[in-house]
C-alpha cells in the first residue's frame, strides 16, 4: 500500500472513531438538551461518511464500490443539514428556524436522487488509492453548490458569533469555529478524487483536520463548557488515556528497536522486547508524570498537586463562608437575645443603691440577675458552637436533641414569621456524628425552609428508623422548588436568590456524606418541600424498633 | 389623687421585675404573665395604662389588642416587643396602641413614655 493510501485510510478511520466517540459522549450527557442530540447526529453523519468512503475505496469490485459510494452519500447529504440545525440551535437563531424544514427537504430530495445515474454515474479506478471511487453525474454539481453554500454560511455564522460574544461564550465559539473551519477545509479535498484531481498535501493529509476538529470541539466542551456540558474528567479516564499513550509508545519503541537489532546484530530476539520493557519500566513514571502534567495543564490549567491545593483552599473558603452566613443570620437575632437579659441586669444594678437593704430585692436580684447571666452564657455557647471551626469529632449523638437545639436557636425567627413547627420523633438509638456539623446541616435546611414559607408556614420535623438508618424529614409548606432547579440544588454556587451564595446545600450534602449518610430533596411547586436525610445508626442500636411517638408543637399560638 | 394603675403584661419574669423596679415607686402595678390573663384583667377594668408584650403564651399582644377593640375596652396601651419590626409596630398602632416601645428598653424612655401617656388622659 502506498504512503498516500495509508494516510488516506488512517485519516478516514480516525475521523470515524473520533466523531462517533464524541457523538456518543455528547448523546449520553446527564442533563440532555435537544442541542446535544442534534450535535450527536451531526457527528454520527460525519463518522458514517468517513467509514463508508474508506469501505468504498477498499471494495475489490466496481459494483460493490458503487453501492457503498451511494450509501456514503446519504451521510454526506446529512452533514450540511445537521450542521445548519446545530448552528441554529447553538446560536439561538430564531430567525433561521424557518429555514430548517426547507433545508432538510433539500437534503431528503438529494438523498432521493442518489440512486439515479444522473447523480452518480459510475465508478472510476483511482490508481493512487488502488481502489474505486464514484464519479459525478450531471446533477451532482447542484448538490455541491448546496453543500458549500450551507456549510460556508454556517461557518460565517459561527465566526460572527465569535466576534460578537464575550467571556466564556467567546472561547466556546472560537474553538468550535476554528475546528469546524479546519474540518471543512480538510474534508472537502476528498471530493477531488471523484474528478481525478488532487491537491498535494491536502490529499491525503487534509482529512486529518476532521479529527482535529473533533479534538478542538472536545476541548471547547471540557475546558469551556460548550453546549453547557460540564465535565469532571475522572482520574480513571485520564489514566486510561495515559495507558493508551504509553502502550503506543511501547509498540513503536519495540518496532524500532527490533529493526535496529536486526540491522546491527542480525537477529530478532526477545532481548529487544526485554530491553524495551526495561526502558519503559524505567521511564514509565517520569513519562506518566510528564503526560499527566501536560493533560492537566491543557485541560485544567494546573497540575494535580496545584489542583488539590486549589480544591482544599476552595473547601476551606466554602466552609468558612457558609459558617459566616449562618452566623450572620443568627447574629441579628442573637444580639437581640443578649441585649434583653442585659437590660434586665442593668435595671437591677441601677436599683442596688436604693433597694439593697430590702430582703425582697436581694432575693429577686439573686434569682433574676443570676438567671439572666446564665441565659447570656447559654447564648454565647450556642454561638460558639456554630462559629468556631473545629475538626469533625464523631461521638454518639441524639438527633432529636440536635434538632431541638437548632429549633431553639431559630425560635426567634420562627415566631417572628409565624411558623408553626410540628415535631414527631420516633425513639431511636443515637448515631455517630459531629454535633456541630449536624446542627449546621439542620440549620441550613431549616433556613431554606424559612425562606420558602415567607411567613405563616408550617414545618413538620420527623425522625424515623428506616432499616439500619435513622431518617430525618424536614418538611415545609412553602413555595417549592421548580423541577429544573431540583436536580441542581446541591451544586456548589447554584442559587436562585440574588443574595444567596449557593453553598448552603452543597455544604449540607458534604457533611451528610462525610457521616456516611444520604440526602434527598423532594418538592412540589406551591405545595412544599421535604428534605430527607438518612444517617447510619450506631451498631449497638441495630434492629431496634419504634417504642413511642412524641408529638408536640411550638409556635406563636401554642 | 391616688396612684395611677398600670398593668404590665410580659411572660418573662426579668422584664416584669425590671419594669416593676422602674415604675413601682410612682405607680400601682399589676402583672400578667400571658395574653389570656392580660385580657381578663383589662376587661375587668380599673387600669389607666397597660404595657403589653407582643410575644406571649396563650394569646399574643396583637390578639389582645384585637379583642380589646371588639369588646370596646378603652385603655391606653404601649406595646413592648423584642422584634423591632416596623410591620408589627404599625399593626399594633393601627389597632389603637399609643406607641411601640422596643425591647431592650431604656429606663428613661419608659419613664417618659408612661408619664406622657398618663398626663394626656
């Protein structure tokens, strides 16, 4: 096989593999949008074309080649139709939507023509590829005109968006436009084989530009969230890529070494393989680190240790900021709580001079001032529980007690907003947990519910033993969460409130999972929301069932 | 002229006793610990003024104000509350309260407010 033919086939198969891979990846996105489907089909059309073109040239007789060539053109027709659809959706060009149907109809009309000799007349033998290629008929040029017009117009639209967009959108469009332009420039010389004309370099190397387009699009997706696809590349994925790279390096090295041995020593032996094996073993780690650093720099703009440090820093900030938020919410209420006993103490001290001989005053002073000081002390302790960052300490804790403590902290807010709280605790063994962190969980969930009810609400707080878990359900009858927000509420920084940091629930989830638990949230718009948190119970309590139910109510009108 | 009678209604002993210390020398004081008791005493009559907490068990201060209005009991009322909420203050004043006294309170503020209110009646 000639070098030209080799590159012709390799570039086509590479195109098939990469476009189908990208299409499958985008199609199986978790948060699928119609845009993703269109893009996937567009990718599949390109993959189908390149595969069929390679098979057509490989066919050993003219008739098979003609059939495969006609099948190939079905894919070729779909490419501009889907490209136009994709660009229209991606750029939100509502004005262009009316052209979608005519464009698809044109595509279908051309597909119907494919079988006609007026479109593809025969096959020609292409010596440089040592294979057959289909030859154009009279009507073929109309297809070419349509194809080039649509593709170029789409490229024009993409570049126009690059010029007008800003920020992350600009980067997304830039890589897509650049990649698409390269892809089309590299792909179109394949038409030249039909006319028995070639352009050096572009034939056969041009087709390599199509996988390059895939790589650039993938980069735009990974790095710049093209089509709003957010990816966290898992270590295993990066690792399998590395193993692939190293395997290829290994094979190439073995081939080269074997030739070298053959040339100089005169025999092929296991020695070559063994030596290469040793070399690979010696260089594996530095090579792996080098490639990984390269991948990390390209995709994440940082190496793993830097990334870990960044993540650590972010987590610290997140936890700090969330604690600050909770403290700020409490501070107003707590300042009030502290100033009340202070004013009582102040009044009593002001009367010491006048009434100190009065035994009645003395008794009251002792009882009331002592009680108020104790009250301030308690408030300060509660505040410290929330404000003071400390490493998680797992101890045996009573969840109902923690719930009560948190409710007490919010008592002021709950009463002010006329929220009635119903508590129903099933007797259950304690769990292993960090009381401060768990209080933070309940506080954040209750604060969210408070935001949702907006006055005169009802909270129901229940604990129950479910299997080997203790389940806490916090329900409100508030405004509820729209379905599209529900799947994103645990994402850090996701918020629908202008003042929110979007970290509350993210932190809650983190803490719950650190305790080996799970959290889920159900919600119905205008009906309410229920947060269910499950914690594994301490081993000693397994199998224990319900004993009693306690129901009581607190609120403004007990 | 005998001492003017004031009802002090608050569920917190510290607040009741503090107000008692501030006003006890100049006025005859009566105390109530919840909304129901407050209403009963005020309906019973004989008070020149009432200091009413908003947050009380059994019946809150706002509800007491409403009932007094329904039963056409006319007694000057100051509303006391820890919640410096404009809404609640407005609601209480709309229901006929003389004014809104924020908690924690200042001795002088209480003395002047009470003196002013009683001078006007």
